[in-house]
C-alpha cells in the first residue's frame, strides 16, 4: 500500500506531500501551501489534484479505513466565527467532501477530525515551523480483520 501511495503522490514530491510509516499506520502529510489559501478551508486546485491521486490509490483498497486530520499552528485564528480548532476540523471536512463527492471514496471508510494547534510537528516560534504545523494528515489503518483472521488460522494449526 505504501508503495502505491508513494507512486500516486510522486508528482507532488517536494511540493508539500510526505508519505511515511509511523506507529503501525501509513501517514500521508499534506502541507497547507499545497491544499489551502491561508486561513481558508476551501481547497485549492493543487490540493484537489493531490487528492485525486490519493483517491486513486485508496480506491484500490475498498476495505481500508482511514482518518483525515486537520492541524494548525498556534497563531490565533479568528474569522467567520471560528478558532484554530474549528479551522482544522473544517479543513479535514473539506478534504473528506472532495474524496466522497468528486473521487467516489466510500464515506463509511473515513473518520474526520481536527487537532487545531495541539499536535505540532515543529516549533511554532518560527515561520518555517508554523508552516510545517499547518497540515492535513491522512492516516491509513491496517485491515485488522485480515490480521485477526491470519492470527486465528495460525493458532488453529
């Protein structure tokens, strides 16, 4: 799965996409600069194109479940009645809507959420660090049913 994702996202290498394995799951990190205008939850065309490639890979594994998580930096956002947490959540929801509506990913497979400023990957004391913290993370979970079946078959022998 990781190889398929990396191939699908290769067009975006060095442009704000990172695919990696962490804590038993595959992560796809999409930076704000690729996905959204600052302080907006509306997806840019480049973000939609990245999601198209991602959806093509995801649709090859129709039973795979995943989460879409929005993240922000610590600079206080106040707009349209939202705060950082609301912005992070709405960005994740925008990604889910595109995957569901435009690229026909089954929404029963998706969990959406936002972490606001509470899961930084870099220091918020520099512009570069804040840019790294403004991201969407898509976390792909293993097919636990298949793992369980394999364990059961192994213990039956």
